[in-house]
C-alpha cells in the first residue's frame, strides 16, 4: 500500500521560530500532494501541489513539492500560538483516492 | 463561506446496533467522501462517491458499511452491526471536482460504540 510519511511526528517551538515540516510519499499514479491543518476537528485545506519546484505561499506558510525526491515541505515562518495544530499531508492519485499521513503535531509556545 | 455539515456531532451506540451518520455536502459539489480518524491515529479514507455510485473504497469499507445519497442534499454513511473498533471520528467531505484536491471537510461525527 502506498504510504505517506510525515516527520517529525511532533514539534514544540516558541513564538517567532520558523518550522519545516516534512512529507514523503510512495508513488503510484500520483496526482497531487495536499497539506491540511487540523485544529480541533475538521482538516482545513492549506495547499495543493502538483508541479515540482513551484512554491505555493499563503502568508507565513509556504510549501513546495520535489517529485524527484517524492517529498514536500511545509514551512511556517514567525510562528504564532495560533499555528498550533496537527498538519496533515495527503497524497492524491489518479483514481482520486486521497491518503493521509499520520500528521505532525505542532505546538507553539508563547 | 459554504460548509459541509454533519449530524449528529456525537453518537453513542451499543455494539451490534446500526448507525447512520448524516452529511450535507456543499450544494454545488459533485464528489463526496467519508473518512474516519480513530483517536490518536491518522485520517483514513473510507469511500468516495460520485454520480450516485461508489467511485473508490478502501479495505476498511467492507460489507458492514454502506453509503447513500437518498435525496438531492444528504449523503449518509450506514454502519451495520457496529463493533467496538468502529469508535472514531467520522468526517464527511466534498469537492467540486475530483481533480482540484480541495476537499472541504465537515466538523465530524464522534461515534462511540460501547
């Protein structure tokens, strides 16, 4: 079964720090890679990446895909306590099947 | 902003009972999904649904599970003869097309099987 592996599993930082979250995937019929933020309940969409090397940016968050390395990173600069959440990476294939990684639990301390 | 709504937010049932989890996807969305998340574990794909039929299903989605779109707005997940290990948060999601990847998730139904 294709796997989506995220690292680290958990991370504790202080406000203002920059963090990099990693996601690697095994590929079969790869279509896109997605990042979601899960706070209390439902995951909320952050980014969808389909092309290698093109950075997507939203405020302090950015993400990039490396198809050669079968990986993606999510960067958060100048972290705030509101960034505390579980960050989920998901791989979507050509059958529209979307599989999530276990997530990275980010805790940002004041 | 339009959202996916799920009811109930919490459901407690006895082992062996049937439950129906309800979802109202965003109105112009055509693709519907169910995911589950056992406490402390990853979000797992169950099933995708389009044009009134199942598009894909995972190995988790066995004969105990079924989905239905009984009318133009609701999308339901039925679990027959619930087991203890079915206890989880069940998320419904929808998307306009399958290709965007931008799934909108409901806030989930926490199912507890006693």
